[in-house]
């Protein structure tokens, strides 16, 4: 079973060392560690998202192009 990542409800606060991503069709917001950026598996997800959305995100967070369940599965492997 995948580990649930902490999710911050407030759109204004992201702790130092973390960043916001929006995942799935409903763009559910997750706040994840910056250290994930160094992980090849996470970089693959970002590459797919770049192809679809680019990197200009006015919402302040990256949009990740995948199912929420896939995202949770991938990120649980990075812990």
C-alpha cells in the first residue's frame, strides 16, 4: 500500500525544502520534498508533464500528468 504524502490545504504556505505539485485530472495538490527532484523516477514524471504542460504554471506549482494513484505509488518508492 502506498504511503500517503503530507498534503497542505493552505494554498499560501509551503514549508522550506518542499514544493507544490498538482496531480491528476482533479489537480489534487501535494507538497513534496525538493529532494525528489534528484530522483530519476520523479524526473521521468516531470519529463512527461513538460511535454504536456510545459513549465509555466501560474498556480505556483507544477502539474504532474498522471493518475493520482500512480503518483502516490511512485513517490512512496522515493522515501
